[in-house]
C-alpha cells in the first residue's frame, strides 16, 4: 500500500516548504506540497516539483572515488569508504603536523538549509581539528549587517500578513522566481484593492505582473531610499508620533536627506523625479504598506547601507504599527536556537592550536588559495557548495583549485565543477534521505524531517561523514558520538521564549510548529511599540553615515572603467534553478547560457536575438547567447546565474567577470557591480 511521508525542502529558499511524498515499496512516486502547511499551501515551485528526477537520476554519485586524472578533468576510480576515510584523515593529519591545522580550510554554504547537515557535526569536526574558520559571507552577510544596524535585530513582517497590505513594494525581490509562496498573499491583497510595485534593474517575471515597475540603476538603492525620505520628511508625511516615541536621530536624518532632491536622485538612480515624488507620497499615506526587500539589493558596494536605509522607511512612516505593514528581508533570527551548543566553537581550545583559529572570507577564496601564507591553504574540504561555479573572481579560484599541492575533498550528490577538482569525492545523501531540523528565512515555522526514502548506493549524510572522520582522527569528545536526535534536543534547548515548550516529540507528531513569536496565533508585530534591538530600544537613524556614493563599477563610478566597459552586468538567480544545484539539467543550462540586452545596446553592437556573444572585462570572458528586448534599461545587461562551467563552450560562466571587491560592511560579494563589454562572437 502507498504510504504518505513528510519531509521538508532543504534548498536555499525563504519558503522552506513542507513536503508530502508518496512511497511505494521504498520508492518515491510522487512529491507535492503539504496543503496543511500555512505557507506551502499545497503547491511547489517548478524545480522542487521535479525533485524526484534528481533523486533517481542515473548521474547520482553513489560511491567514494579517488581522482586518477588531472585536477579539473573529472576522472575518478571507485574506492571503499574505509580507503576514503583513511586517505583523508592521513592527509589532514600530515598537513596539520607540517603546516599547522589552519592550513586546512572548510568551504560550505547553504546547499542544505538543514541545521544538522549544514552546520552541525561538520563545525564540531573543524573546530576540534583547529582548521581555519570560514566567514560565510557569499549570500546575506552585508544585508544582515545593514538590517541589524537599522533595527538592532533581524525580525520581519510575517508572509501571512501581506494579505492585509494595501501597498506592497517588491524591492529587488523577484517573488515569483525566488519566493513563490509569498505570491498567494500578494494576490489576495490585490484582490482586496492593494497596489503592487516592483523596484528592480531587470524586468523579471514578478515585475511583468506589477502595477508599476521602476527600473533602477544597479547599486543605487540607497540613493532612492534617501530620495523618498527627502519627499516624506519635506512634505511632513512621516508619522510624527511614532518617530517621536520610537526613533532616535530624526533631526539629523531630516538634515541629511535635504540634499537628496528628486532631481539629484533621478540622476543617481535612473528613476524619473516625478515618479520618486509620487512613490514617496503613496508609500507614506497608504496603510498598511509593506516592503518585500530581497538580498540582491545588498550585493553591491553599498549593500549594507542600502538595506539599512530602506529598513528605516517603515519606522519613518509608522508602518510597523499595522498588521500587514513593515518590511521583510529575513525571518531567520526569530529562530533563536542553541547554535553554539550545536556547533561547539569551544572545541577549538582542545585543538593543537589551543585557541581560536584564523578566519578566511569565503568571498575571497581565490586569494585564499593563491596568496594566503602563514600557513598557506594546503587542504580544502568542500560540502554544501560549488565554489568553482559560484565564487567571484572565478579564474583565480580555478587557478587555486588546480594547484597540484592542494588536497581537496568534496562531498556531493552530482559531479559538478568543484567535484571535478577533488582528490577524494564522497557521495552525499539528499534531504529526502536523512534526519534534519529546518528553520526558515521567509516564515516562522520550525520543521523536522525524518528519512522518507532509503539512501542509495553507499551515500551518507554530512552528519555521518564528519562523525566518521572525527572517529578516524581519534577525537573522543562525547559530542562526536551524539545522535541526530541528541543534536536536535541541544538546538531546542536555548531558553528563548520563541522556542518555549517546543520539543522533538511535538515536532515528530506535527512536523511543523510555529515559533512562539506572538500569543494565541496573533500576528507578529515586532516593532509596533518600539522594541528595537538597539541599545536604546529605538530605531536609531544614525544619519551621519548615510552618504551615498556610486559603486566603482557603475555608470557613475570610475570613468576610465566605464569608457572601457560600458555595460552594467547583473546576474540574478535563475527562476527555474537554485544557484548551481540544478546545473546538470539541460533546461537550466539553456536558461543560464543567455544574456539579456536592451535593444538599443544590442543594435549599437550589431547583435540580434540568438547571436553568440562574448562578454568580457579585465578579469575574464565568457560566451553566452543574446536575448534582445526590453528586459533592462539601456546600459544594463542581465545574465541569469549560475551555469556549470563545464557545460559552457569556453569552460567559464559569468563569475569569471565578477571582482572579489567586498561590500561596505559584512565582507559580502559585489556580484551586481560589474562593468563589461559585449561583442558578437563567431563561437
């Protein structure tokens, strides 16, 4: 008889969907969204709806392998787990003995959002080893800093409240492509008379359905926010009572934004001055008004300031007072789990170093692999990420990964670009095959998933792999013998009221439990009466540091660069894939092999739709297929990410063009500040 089992989507997405899988004789025959989950509501995005194709793909990695060809060739031979574990621990031990344990670098990010397989036994292992610590900055670091600077804590308007909004602004947020389970609440709000606007450099799927779309120059979001404040304060449209009671520094803010006139902001952002004025008035006078801010905004040189400045807007107009008002960037900090107890940074004191090890910014991987000294990186262990494809300054990263003296271990489900560079390649389970606990960054439901399907071949979970490595290294600390349930109980034992009385037994019964962010299921309004996480408990405007300067790689940046490379390239997430996870799928490869050009920019270069083009700058080049139309304003090109390098004719994707210049705060990447030239190619 068919059995319905529960699971949770582990992909890097705000929605963290609750899944139902039909299992017959141990085989998954159907995957669907859980209709009883308040956010999933019974449907899935296109990529996860087809996840069983990935689960049962003939290209799954099923056995440990050892490299037999040159690095990057991708030629391997099958070995046993005993051989693989022995070679890894022997090599790591030798490197630690000769160069010190900091010569070993873990590299991971959000290939799974599961806490145990994403930041559990792996962290314990590397802390105990004394390896270099990885600063995981590649996605949300700058935005997290900016939001914390504004609000003191990263709390957000719940998705369920968007149904009550009368004005919704998707600011750098392609909801239909990257957050589709928010869309039903937007639709419900619009049926009740709400207006829906988009602010984005690219006419994506969401923008095409908006009531208004404001094309903005990449990286100029802070300037627009300051311009909106100029109008709101100048016309006395701010909520004076809320500002007086729950904010600090209003007078300084009013003085600062006086210079950001609609005329000046038009020049900085490309948005017409009259549109800036009308948007400011409408936002300030519509109640409730909600902003869905997404992470693309913070992938620029002024990324943290952009998020901080935008996050001031709801406090300025009192939007936090309303159900359906406020702002959502991420809900993740509401999950006040006991991460220190899970990750055990204290184990560093038991390592050969006897102290906290050095930190390495993952955005600067190319520099770390080619320039870092005292000690140099002699081993890298990659899991939950594909740096050969996704890291900036790709040519430098590949040069580092191809070093003959670099020992590389990769845990993977498919043989992607990074796996091709492994010395030892280990087969990892999918989220349908292991136990894990899941938080979300787009809602407030904590979820538990047990294995729904048997693990194929000799695949193992990350938890089990690092547990085995710890045993082979002789680490006898009790934490390495803990079960998954032990680790989950540790996570739940935080003492925070948002987790009060939530137990593993309840999660096993109910699968999904709402955090205790409000009583009796009431709407969560974190800042309706102040309560900001700042020292003062108020929203602190700190206007002295709000000064917008165009990014170096932008139309108003370094003039020499702009003359040489006149197009601003952005590389947002592809709608039908998840970073590089589905890069082996032919449809995804076709989608990520394109570059969208404004018709006038294409005509200047004698490029027509379907032409092969070469996109290049001083850092590198890649060959893509031109899509010509009105997807962007003049001077902006858009290449959806992330293509597998080895599927490209020249073995490169757009990250060969991206610098490793960092954001203003948080040490994040500046993916969307990239100047390029495009020319017709004969390839």
